[in-house]
C-alpha cells in the first residue's frame, strides 16, 4: 500500500503539487494558513488553526522540537481536502535540504486533513501531523518509521491534556515484540501477512525513554530527534546512535524487561496510560517441569526484537538456568518475576525464582557491528530452560535491572538511508480498514 501511494504522489510532488485551495484563513499568532477545498468546510479551519497554534506552543516552544521550515510564502499550510487523504491525514515534504549550512537535513512540509475526520479526534490529527512537519525540519532522511510515527503518536499526549493513545496501536506494538524498534507494520504485512499499526504503537518506546531517561515532560522526544541530525546524506548518527546517546547501550535490554509489565498491575505509574491493551504478547504459558525445556519462537526476532515465555508453577527458591543457542548475532537474556528482574548480554543467565510466574525472554541485539540502517533480518534461536544448583558466589539482582559494565550492546557505524520512504508521512492516514489493503 505504501509503495502504491508513493507512486501516486511522487510525480506531482516533484512538480510542486499541492491539494486544491478555494479559500483560506491565517492564524493571528503563528505563521500558519488553513485552506479549504469546499466552502462548507471553511468553519473547521478555526478549529484547525487553534489546534496547530497549541501544537506549536507545546512542541516547539516547550518540548524543544525544531520549528517548521518555511515554504515560499513563509507559512505552514494545512489543507482540508479529500485529495490523497483517504479519510485521514498526512504530512508531506519535498525531502530536499533547504538550508545546507544549518548542520541538518531539513525541509518544509504541508499537511492534508480529510474533511471527514471526526471533530472528536481532529485536534489529535493536527497535533500528530504537526509533529511530522517538525520531523521533516529536523531530519527528513531518517528511515525508521517507528521513530516517525511513535514520536508523533506519543507527542499527542503532551500536546493535548488527558489524551489517551489509541489502544489498537499499542496492542499491535506489544503483541509482536519480535519485530523490534526498527521495522514496521508494512514489513509485517509484506513479509508475514499480519495487518498492523506497529510503528504507531512504538509510542510506548518513546514514552519509556522520556520517563526513564528524562523528566516525563516530552523533552526527551525532541532530544531524540535532534540526536539523529546530520549535515549530509550519510545517515550517521542513525536511530540506534541516538538511542545510545540519550539512554546508553543498556536501554534496549532494560526496555525489553520493562515492557513485560505494561498493561498489568506491576506497570510503572507513567505506563498506566497505555491501558490493558499494552499487555505483552508471549509465545506460550508453560507449566514447570523437572525435564529441560527446549523453546523456539513462532517468529524469529529481527534486530532489537524479542521473544518471551511465561513459566508457571516454579518451586520457590529453585535455580533456573537459561541458555540460548543461535549463531551470528549477540543475544540478550532476561528473567523477571514479582521479586525483580535480571538480564545479561550473554548466552547464559541464572535466576532463583520466588515461586511466582517467571517471564523469560531472548533479545536479538544484532550481528557484530550492526547499524541502524542495515537490512532487517530474522535470527533463529533455541532457548534451553533447566533447573540448576544456585550459584552461591553470585547474588542475582532482584532489586531491579542489571547495570553491569558488560551488559548492553554497542551500535556500529556504517551508512545507508532511504529518504524516498519518507516522502509521504502517512500520519493518521493509514487507518485500519475492514480488510487489509493489498
């Protein structure tokens, strides 16, 4: 679906295409112009301008995102039009560096919103697409859709008081943790025929970074985008470099542990807003047996992706050993129950159970030197789970997450980008149809 839409829009965009405007009004406080195609939609431009002004106040002035880059008339243009909006909205920019001397690859963008968008969600659409305009101004060549859509979706919560993220998006993200933080719903459909809004649900990852490594006020979301900027077409730093810069190399494993609690009573306070839809998708729930378990996932994880199992009926005080077999990549192992959590970047992890259910997981941290722009590939593994004698010389960290020097992963550095993928930022355009589009 994305490729067909790009093919439709690419030629007119290169020719300076814009939706039809038969009238407009301007903001009195910001350089924003709202156009309408049909006169009957003209009154809604007042609501649109109010929402865009609020988004500017919050996202630029408070959170610290780059301001929109001006186009020829110096204004951000928003069109109420059914031309290419498909019942939703989009943000669209030319993906041409408009100021080669400013140290970043930025360009202007405009917004299209379908007149049929419901009044109840119109402000959220504007907040979401406005954030995409800021992303175009920061680094239009960044190819990672979970960063684009996850940030824009998360920013809705800081822009609009009391806003609740769409449950289906968070559910899509959590039920397929093997996808990781780089790939997206298009891959899920194209490669696995699973219809998903995965990249929007990556808002959970953006919120996690902001609450765990920032002040929970949204500024880390802006800092994340600012950390991806570069002056030329070589996409370095890439998104993994930005993650490491802001949160350190341990953050991927720490998030892999943290997301096991989302949607449960054990969720951190900030994650309560994700709701019950945030419960993690596990491979299986398996009663404990004295015989060793040999586990393989239904879908091998992509880089930064994970697979999880829940083990029940484990005797209290029993030492459990996890061993992962899989060639070519660095593996992370995790174990968590009501007494705490532990993780390592290694082939083996031992855990002494509290008698509660134990969630175990395996994280694909990529092959040596893996770069955020490298091709997404799945890696098969086998997880062995067995009883073992406790290691009396080593106390498991049951108070929280491992912060040892050898835990975590380092991001490699090579350079590829795919700016064409982002000529169209679908924003809220890509709505869930009755049946998947081809």
